[in-house]
């Protein structure tokens, strides 16, 4: 069990200071900045899906050929989560978020300048790199600035940012595409990313838990300055930010970060967490990238297909909020397991219903699938100690994004083989059932890293 830096005299830890502070304006500011940052990831993903029909017509390529473009972006986020995300444990959570947003802005702007499918495939992969590091960074810092009572709900609600960004991507796409063409969608996303990066740079505090692991000459003044903002009643002169010896070896060596995920009996838990992530993200990206195209192929106009597809993200926002609220009472894993089963049924119904029934199934699928993703992110942030928390969250999301890379390819393959809509969606529903099986194992293997974290075992 991890020690934290202490306040002199009473043995009170920095973690305890945060845990016992009621949710207020300071925590709300952190939550808002994390939510806005996650909106960029959602915007970028959904913008790619919404411009796909326009690109297919503009460049005269088959719909199935765009599967490689979608998968390139997803593969980039996979690499970014695995290779760049762990840097949050070495350079700081805030620094990682700012750098990721700036790089994403530059690459989204470059996306609007490409002139071929090959160029688009490459630039989508590169854009995915910083986005893959962005999400786990926001999850971890939101977790570490939340009190014990509000942690699960705060981190889960913060994850609404992805769905909100996706909805915004749909709304902007429907307005910008007819008037200014598909590049304008990515230019708008680039401008938004720069503005959010500036807000994070000047408004977001670094994690106290991260700073407690830094060399003493580099942390004392920063911790004191942040605590003055967080709670003006604290006396910085009484703070001893001496870091925990138990965590120092992990923090000191980047090579030990990943192996720490398997140390002290965490190996089985880590593997089944990855597998659950994998299954849900495969389903998520199939729905995210192919739903607008499949609906357009089923007879809806492009504008109607975009509007109907936003029901998936709107349902997801409701799922994130409601599932996060319930998880505080019953535990994250119970909610995740139930939602995986419901998502399997909802996805299958999307392919077999029409009209209002299909719309309801799309919203229900988004409610479950996006809600699961947010709950898994909140769960992953509680399963590992501070010294390897960014690594744990990043690798869970990174391995999961192997599934997100495969999801668009599966869609392109099924379209190329002329599968019917009921066949396609039923097969994707079976993948959600596999995720449920892995979540059962995870419920038996999970462990909470710190006593301040809300219990998440089923």
C-alpha cells in the first residue's frame, strides 16, 4: 500500500487533504478542463466518421476502403497511449495534456490539407498519437484531484467530454460540410484544441501526488503554491513534502513502469482489464466510424444519417452520467457487467429494427457502450498506485485501442462481403458478450490501489 507525502505534525497525507476537501470551485475547474480536453478526442473521432461519406464521393473511393483510414487513427491512439501516455508519470500529468493538445491541433490542421487517401491515412495515424496520450492523462489528473467521496462520479462525468466532443463534431459537420467542405471541420477542431491547451496551461494545477514523488528541491515550492489555491486555510510553512520511499524506485525508472503493472499480484487483474477494454473498444469504434455510413447506405440522406448517428453519442452522455452516479453506490464493476450485456442486445437490435425502434436502439447502445468506456477509465485509475497510475491507465486504454483499431477493419470487411445489417450488428453484439465474460473475471481479480479510493469490486 502506497505512502504519500505528509504534512508535518499530524501525519496527514496530501492524499488525505484532497480526500477530505468538499467538492468546490477548484475541483470543478480541474474537472471542466479535463472534460474540455477529452472533447477534442471525441470531436476528432466523430469528425472523421461524419466526413467519410463526403470523402468517398469527392475522391471516388469505395466505402469499405475508408476502413483503413479509420483504423490508422485508432492505431495511432493505441501507440500514443502505450508509448507516450506513460510519460505522465515522468514529466507530469499537466505537461502531457498540454503537449498532446498542441500536437493534436497541428495535425488536425494538416488533415484538412491532404489530397489523397494515402496522405489521409498517414496523417490520421499521426493525429492519433497525441490523442492516445491525452485521454489517460486527463483521467489520472481528474482522479487525483477528486475527493474519496466524489472520485468515481467525478472521473466518470469528466469522460462525458468524449461524447460531447463527438456530438459537437456531428453538429459542426452538418453545418460546415455543405458550406465550406470537409477540411473546414478539421480546421475548426484545430482551433478549439489550441484554445483548450491555453486554458489548461494557465488554469490546471499539477497533481499533488505526482509532485510528491519528485526530488525535494523541485517540489516543495510548487506543492505549497498549489495548496494555497486549493485551500487558503492551510499553512504552507507546515508542509513537509517528503516523498514515499516505497514509490520512489518505480518513479525513478521508466523501465520499471510497465513491469510494475504485473508486480505484487497485479498481473491477472491487469490482463483481464485489458481484455475487457479491448472488447468494448472494438464495439465502440465499429459504431462510431461505420454507423453514419451504414445508415446512409440503408436509405437515409447524408444529413439524416449524421443526425441519427448523434443519438449514439447523446445516449452515451446519459450513460456516462447515470452509470457514474450509480457506480458510487454499487461499484463500477457491477455497472460495467450489466451494461455489457445490455449493449450486446442494443447493438443487435440496431441492425434489425427501423424507424423509431432503430433510433431507440442506437441511443441505448451509446448509453451502454460509452458509459462502459468511461466507467472502465475511472476504474483503471483506482487500481494502481500513484507511481504507476498514468502507466496503468495508459496501457489499459492502449491495449483496448487494439480493439478500436480492429473495429473499423471489421466493418470494412463485412461491408466488402455484402453482409446484411442484421448480420453485421448481431456479430458485433456477440463481441460485447465476450467483454461481459472478461468483466466477470475482472470482478474477482481487481484490487484498489489506495484506501482513499472508492471500493470498486463487485
